C-alpha cells in the first residue's frame, strides 16, 4: 500500500529552508483529482490541467495539526492552532545559538508581531491571532483545555505526554496530541459522523503482509508502552462515538493512520527574517556584509542546534494525503505562509492526467542509497518503492550508512 503521507519536517539545515520559489500568480483552485491507480498503490493525485515548473498546484489547511511534544518542551513557541512561529527572529537566534548577545540587523524584516499574540484565558496556551484562538476553541480546545492545571505535572494529560515523550524521542515523526485533538473534534462536533468520515478516508493499515512489514511505531519493543498509552487515553477521553479507536486493534490502527499519513510542518521566524533580508534593496557593500552575517548565523545555528531549527509539528491533509511517493518527485511540499497552510508546488512541468508524486523522505534522506531509502520507506510507510529512480538503481550494491547499521543493530536487540 503506497497511498501514505510523509513526516519530513526536519530537513537538512540550509539557509531559507522553509521557503520555495513559486509562481504565486498561479490560481489557487484545486485542478487535481484523486483516482485509484491500482490495487497495490491505491489512490493517487492526478493533474486535471497543465502545470508549469514552480506553479502552486494547490493550497490546503489540515483537518487537524499539532506541535511536536519535544519541540514544545524545548521552548519553540508556536501558535497552538496554526503552528506559526511566535518567537522573534532575534530571540530565536539567541536561544538556538546559545548566545544572548546576538543582535540581528534589520529587525523590521522579522514578521512576528507580539502585540497580536493572544492566549487562552483558561490555560494560557498561545495563539498568533484571535481568529486562531476562536477556531481552536470551537474545534477541539474546549474539550482539551486544562485550565490552571496546564503546568501541573501530575495532571493525567501531562502524565500522558510524558509517557509519549519517553516512548518517542526526537526527531519526532508523530504525536499523541494529534490523536487527542481528533478525539476532541469528534466530541465537540455538532455532527460527529462527518468528522469520523473525514478521518476514515486516511490509510490506516498496521501491517503489509505482502511486504512482511510492520510500522515501526507498532513493533514489539513498543507494545507495552502503546498499551499504557491506550489505557490512559481511554480512561481520560472515552466516548461511545470513538470506541472503535480505543480497542487494542483500533488503537494500533489509528496510530498507523497518524504515522503513515501525517505531514511534517515547519515554521521559523529566522527563516522569514533571512528571506526578507535577501529581498532588501541595499548598496552592494551593505549586501555583502549582510550576507556574511546571515551565513555566519546559520553556521552557528548548525553547530549548536544541528537540524532542529524550526517550530515543528504535523498535520493530516485530505488532498495532499493522496499523493504517492517517488524518489524522483515532480512536486514538493512548501509552507510559504509560515503556518500549517500547505502548498503543493510543481518541480517540473506536469501534463494533464499525469500523476503528481512527492518524496516522503526529507532532504537528507533523499540522497541516501537505494537500500537505505527503501528501508526508511518500509519502516515508516510499509511498502517497497518501485519508482523510476529505484528501478534504475536496482543493480546497485546494497550499501547502508553507519546510522542505518546502528538502527538495525538496535532493532535486532529490541526484538530478541
């Protein structure tokens, strides 16, 4: 089954990592359709018109999204609803370089407007706008709001988050909070059946018998932890309308739904500031000085914080989730609005009726060997890739990196 989504919010560190050159004049209409390709791949997303390289094929907001648990714990400030970065570029630079004396030139290029930030009046979680606060409250937050107990480590929800963090260390590829929001959306909905129907459209296969593959979050080493999390969630949020999610098999299924369908989301006030600095019309000598400053800043960020530069989370997107994978994709995901609004951008010209494919792997993993790529895809998405690039490399030696070898050794020890 190849109709899955991807967790690629942590890309290789690079300047302006969250920006993509696009033809923004392209119409935002959804000139695409979801069609069944074949029994093995399932659904796919196909163009209904000609797209040129750089065109925005579609824009989409998620049914649900959340910030990763470790990301939030490590003080990455993001809007609880749309995941927009809410730390000024200068404050974020100081924190991530561990240098409190950093002063960014051209502070007007930072788009964080702290005077617009609002909080939940009950629990204090932050939002980028009143609109986001209202959307969250009306959708799920009324059910999930902890009130004054938000900072209480003994609150059952906070204990659940601690269990999750101890189960799933960075770099994160899923979040228990996504499930809690899904449950809360059902509980708060005027028509719960519509919400359940939306989530039922996502692939939620736990095992691919043909590939002899089990999703990595559902392996033997996680069985006790998953059962603990399931029992905690059931005790906290049981509802007859979502009882199918809270059985043993149902919980594994909904975990597979999140693990294989959610799309990584990243936002960074530093990235926005750097892009806006690049767009400044400055004398050549000032431009050179500014470019050197930004390059040094990114070197310092890389040295101290490695790839963890963004406010990171994940979301479930109805249209984009139909995109199949290719190691030579003709489209890519971008978050040009610096929130959870997803843009699907053409990497090359795409003809009408042509399938639109993206890479489920991040920027670094795409450059690995065929063997390493296919291991990652089997562990996370339960299929063996047969894209043109993989087929052309079929005779290559099965080479893995040291990281892959270490992971395989750890897995073998866990399974003994």
